C-alpha cells in the first residue's frame, strides 16, 4: 500500500466511527462510511455528520453507504476501520473481506478481543489490532456528542502477527488526525489491558443506570469495579498476555495485577471521562440494544474457568446484565445492593 491518500472505509459509524471518520475527512483523506442504521445514513447524506465537541461543533459532508450497498463497490479499500460492537465483528469482517486490497489492512477499533475474528476473515497479513479510548455518544441520526477532543483521544495499534509487522506506521499516520496513536509491540496484551479497565466500568455503571462518575461515587461501587478489574488482569495473564502500559502511561506505571487494575480504572476516570459520561453499555440499553457484557466480563469468566480459577465479580456482573436484558430487572440506582451482593467462595 504505502500510498499518499489511501482509500479508507469506516465500517460502523456510530458515535466513535462517525466522529473518527469526520476527522479523517477534514484532514483531506478519502473516506467511505458504511453503516447499518438506515436513518443515520440518510441523515448524513442530507446534512453531513455533526460532531459536537466540548468547545466546538463542526459539520462535515461525508460519503455514506447503507450496509446493503457494499455489494455495489468496485474499488478495493486500502484501510478498513471496523468500529462495530464486538459481537458483530465476525460477520462484518466476512462482509468486507472481498473489498479489501490484497495489501490492505483491516483495523478493529473496538472493545473486546476481536482481532482473532478479523484475522480469520481477512487473513493475518491484513489484520491490525487496536485499542481506542474516546468518550462519545449518539442518540440522534447524524449527530455525535464527542466528549473527548482530538487532543485527549488515545489509540494503540499493533500487528496481529509477524506477517503484518512493520506496517503499523501506515495506520498510525491516518489515525493521528483523530488522536494520539502509540504503536504496541504486543497488541493482544494491550487489548487485554483495555479490557481490564472495561470490566470494571462498562456494565456495573449501566446496571445502576448512571453515568460513570456518579456510579463510582456510590458507596462500595468503586471497590466492586476494582475487583472486576483484578479478575480481568488475572485472566489476561492466564491467557498468556502480560501487563503493559496503555493510555500513554509509562513502563514504570505497570505494577502487580491488582494494583495495576485499580490504576487503569483510575486513568479512565481521571483522563477519559466527564461527569456525565455514559458507558457504551448504558447507551446500548437506553436504545434497547444488546450490549457487550459477554465479550468483556463474560470473557474474563470463561478464561479464568479454563485456567481453573473463579471470577465471582465478573460472573455476578454477567448474571445481572442478563436479567436486565431479559426484562426481569430494570436498570436502576436501586440495584446497588444487588450489585454488591457477591458470593465469593473460599
């Protein structure tokens, strides 16, 4: 690839994908939006994408396609950013695979450990893993509320394996228009570290139907979140990954698993969220959508179970999430006692 103006697709243009894509378009890059929400596509076609930042709002004309229009594409993409929910990764990767240049790259800008599914669909030589830390939300077609400006947004990219090693700067150069981009020598471990933070914050605050900051302020909830993160850190190690710095932290910030889990959650609270920031899980539930609890907390449970260990805090979180999605429990701050009622064996 290595060309000056690569053909780029953003596959999944919700809050994160749409705002990132807008930055790339505004930088003069050739970007195609591919989206499965029909009303959102039509709004973008009519008015462009409106991105509301803390200190400014900009409207950017974009080229947006309905998902069903992928079959009309003829020119391959050089870089595809997949920005859908983790549970949708495999099928969208299969969908876009025929439209990726043979020397192109597919980058999973997502929570969860999605790089294996992408590599299975497009090949390891075209797969880049990534970590994203940007706070944003979308509740109206064509309008993004991005709470983290470019100056405060952070990404890491890394090759899936040696067949793509050395090509990270190609992705770094593109993403640098939308935030700081570090190259990770071990993207699987980097993604596990993000999952350590996500395990504590995403679902527990949503169960309480609260933005992250007021959820953390409830007695006992911060400690609960840290326990979820500790289990996730142990799962990362059990999965063969290692503790490593993310969010722009230095190597000396990496401590033992329990302390580092608390520090990663603290970094999210201190640097990447505002007082009214709602997690992606809460946003999904507010829209009546399925959330990624199995791909985050559920993964911790399954990895530790395979290693002969328990994950009571994450297992409890998954149980409550299932109750909420089944309609047997409302999401509410009144759930705090139920959230904290964890049975720990031994």
